């Protein structure tokens, strides 16, 4: 983030990379993965700051993003498209990036 601009909105909420996985139950009760999407930008902090970005320029909003050892370059490019100044990247090469699994089985989430 550019230090010359006064930040009007910052969040301490998390930046998370989500995985969405959809599963079906077979007639015999077996579970099969039917679709999976990885490295989806998520986290409450991320969406809070993106919402603020609708009204404020990138240098007036901010969030700390922990970049782990498994950080995908495509995610960084997606983030920078919203404005490079709003992201404060903190490198953590000894740790993986924070991730979450959103699992849907049949009509139920988290099953």
C-alpha cells in the first residue's frame, strides 16, 4: 500500500483461498466428487474491503494478505486488478496459504 495516502478503511478480517467441491451420493451410499474449483478468492475480510473499494480508491483501503509457500501467481494478478495499492502482502514461506473447503454433498452443505 502507498503510505502517502490516508487509509480510510482497513480490515483485519481474513484473506482465504477457497476450494469448492460438489459431491453426489450413489445408490449404494458411496460418495463421488463431481466438480471441484480451487484457488477461489474468499474470506470475510476480502469481501469487506472489496465492498469498500466500490466507493474508495485503492490507496484508501487496505488488507493484509498472507502469502504462503503455495501462493498461486494467478491469484495475485486477480487481486491487483482491483488496485495494487490496497493489498499489503506478508510473505510466509514456511507456511501454506490459508485455505478453506466448501463442501456440498447432494443438497447439503458441509455434509
